[in-house]
C-alpha cells in the first residue's frame, strides 16, 4: 500500500515547467533540468503555498536545520539564484519567483495543474489523491474557513460599495490589455530533426486561427520566422514586432501522437499570463489549434463575433498522414522561399527541395482529396517555380496553379489565403483587374487582419492609379504588421520614407533578394546615383558575383552611372544564358543607357512571360527611363491596364 502523501507523489505544472516532487525532478517541456537539492527544496516550499510569502527564516528552518553549520544567508541567496537560472527567471522582472525585500519570497506563476505522477491530463488533472494527508485536510479546513469568512465580508461589502467600484476591484479589467500578439516559431523536442515540420505546421495553423479574430492583431508567420533560433528576450522580440504579447512553446511528435506546450507572455513585464500542455492524437491536432486559439482569445479578453466562433469551432477533419505530408511540404517550401536569394544559394539543391515540397503536396491531395489547404499549398508552390524558371514550360505549371486554387475554394470558400492567392494570380499573371479586386475584397472580408492581404491590395490599387485608396491600405498593413516585407511604393509618400524602410528591412532581416534591387531604384530616383551603385554592388557580392560587383565599381569611378550600367548590361546578358534574370531589370538598365530597342526587346520577354512587374507599368519608377517612348504607351494598352 502506498503510504506517501499526495504532495510526495504529485506533478505540478506551471508555464513550460513541471515539478515531479516524488522524483525530485524539474522538467522543461518534458526535458529534465539539472537542479541541486537545496534549490529544488526551495522551489518545493514555494509551490506548497503559491502566492504566499515564504520567509527566509522559514526556509532556514526547513532546509538548513539548526544543527547544520553553514552560511545561511549565502546559502539561500545561492539557492534562489540557481533556481532562477533553471527557470530562466529574473529578479528585476520575475515571472515565477518574486523577492519581497526583508521579508522573503513567493511563487507568482500560474499553476496549470497538479496531477498524480504518470498522468498527463491536458492543462492539469486531479488536485491531490483521495487518501489525502492530515496536512491536506488541515489546509482544506483552513480554506473552507477562509472562504466562509470572505463570503461574510463580501456580503457586507456588496451592500456598501457601488457596482462600478466592485467591477474595478474584482473584475478581470485589472488584467493587462492585449490587442496584438506574435506566435514565435515553436521549438521541437524530438531528436528527429526532420520532425521540425510538425512545429512549423502547428505554429502556422495557430497563427491562421488567431488571425480570424478581428479584435486581435496577429503578426504574420513570415515576419516571426527570423526568431526561430534567436537568443533575444521576449520583451526585445515584442518591441521589434510592435506587439503586446508573445506566444511561445514546443512540440514533441511521435508516430501517432503529439504533445504541445504553449504559454502566453505579457511582453512589457515579461510575465506569464497563461500556459497549457496538451497531449493529443494526431487525428485531433487541428481541433487542438482552434482550442488553443479560443483559450488565448478568452485570456486576452478580445471580443469574438458569432461568425468567428463558428469558424473556430467548425470541425477540421483530415487524414493524419495527409496532414503530415502537407506540413512536410510547407516546411520544404518555406526553406526554398527563404533561401532563394541568399548568397550561399545552391540553385540545384533548392530545385530538389522545391520538387520535394510539390511531391508532398501531391501526396497529401492523394491521401485526402477533400483537404482544401493542400490544394492551396500546391498552388503556392507554383509561384516559387515561376521565380526559379519562368520559361514557356512554366505556363503548364501556372495553369495547374489556378486549377488548384479553384479546387481549394470549391472545397472551402472561407479560406482567406486561397482568395488572396487567387487575387494575386489574377493580378500578376492573368491581368484580370476586376476579378483580382473582387478576390482581394473577399480575402479581407474573411480576414481583415491579413497584413499581406492589405499589402497586395494596395499594390493593386496603385497599379490602377487609385493612389488615395492604395495609401489607406498600405497604412493599414503597416499598423497590422510593420515588419512584413511589402514592396509597395506609394507615390503619395515621401521617397525618403520608402528608402528608410527598405534600409531597415535589409538590416534587420539580413535580406538579399529584391530588396536591394528596390532600394537601388529608390536611391536612383532620389538622385543618389553613387549610393544606388553601392547598394547594387553589395547585392551582387552577396549573390556571389564578386567580379561583376568590382567591375561595376571601377566603371562608375571612370565613367559615372552610365559606365556602371554598361557593365551591368554585359553581366546580365551573360548570366541570362545560364539562369533567369529579371526582365524588368534589363529593361531599366538599357533604358538608362538610352538603348530603347534593347530595352523593349526585354520588355517583350516580360510581356510574353507575364512577369510580375508588369502591373506596375503606370506608376513605378523602374519604367521611367523608357516611359516617354511611344512604344511604352502601346505596351500599357496591350497589358490592358484600365485608363
């Protein structure tokens, strides 16, 4: 018969931690953390009376008996220090252990649950066993006594205090107000590195669910990916992203189950507001994301509309194997997108990973033909293919992309991202202006918090020369997610503001792709030719074209801007024989040189391939060098941009 007291056999959870009192272990997200005996005993003492002050003298009597000859002051200070290090806590901004000067310490974290060792009830479990110790009985009696006394007091107070004051004192209004949130990439606890796709997929699903809540601003997945392996603190991350709170956590997957730990941290004070641990079958994992989203919405007290509630509670069923294939594809596709323009890129390797992503999406569709997100992901992969190889054969891929989008929407018309993807397709490839605007509006109706949606809609409006409307959309995007890479350049904003934003993005994201190209164009437009050449030289160096970068600099020194453009034209023609070169870039270079015939030859290629730059013909500065040529107005007419 087990004669141990409940406290000796309990597992207590708080945040991402759990304390096994019987084993004498502290674990973080399931992994044991080394903690010496005395710091552990201090933690145990604090957990026994959460929220209550434990005096230093009480700790001395309990952990350092009178017959033990030690430096008590140094011992307790060291124990608290070790404990805080294990918990990642700080004395200045405590999340778990608070110091009360000249009095002692107290545990201020939120206990998620206390369960018998070996149980894994999500969010907690039984609070003690049926055979409680005398100490537990005494605590219960004291608790009941306090409760009765408090009830009597409240009856008296309620008759004397106005309802307004009552709400101010006791309602949840005292909790921190949260209107914006970021979901940091979830960590994976599996030893199998390939299972990172589970953490990636679950974080994206959670962001998607939370983004449906109009009252809550949620930072996009692409904007938080750079924090995957960061050593920055939560307050630092929140400040950079401009949010009130951060969700962080971890995922541990097995053959058919997954364990998810998540916690909500109020950034200004770096305090834990909410935390849960869930153990689920992979069949239930999508429903789990909606559960987490609803619990977070309740915790931060945002208003959830009836339609949003219905959307979050709508059953999500998918073949588990199809879901895993889908997540694997998303993970590989994300890798390709992030590394497509890096200086150490291996195009052959990226193409292999791209094919692998597409194959996973195809597998997901085969395993579950009714899973709409798989069709959307397959369509998204076509955009990357077009970036790698926009050759005539890509037309087949583009046709398949549109078909997949239509299938996704036929299965689920509430997919905001599918409407957004279709809008982008109609704008950049089909040049179907009316159809594109209809889809943008529908996407934003379904998800008004989509910073990406407002960004692309602003680009559309600028292309239509509806600059006032475009600026409003761009300002909404900046409010929702100022960190989002959004290449929209409103003619109504000062040129310098665009320049500074591009510079900041390159600096904070270590970007290498088209941001350098755009920044150089903006600097040229501002009359800062030397700075433009410097930016493009740096871009070429990072892309691995060292000799071209040096030639560009030498030519600028000898012949000015035109000399630099001649070197660029020569290099562009050479590289184009081996891989894709942006057609619009060559149009600009030859336009600056005054060689309009060559410029329009490249523009014809852009037209034939429906390069994504074409909708910007009427307003973007890259076309300025050839804008006065009569052939340019004819090209605008052929593209069909409304007057």
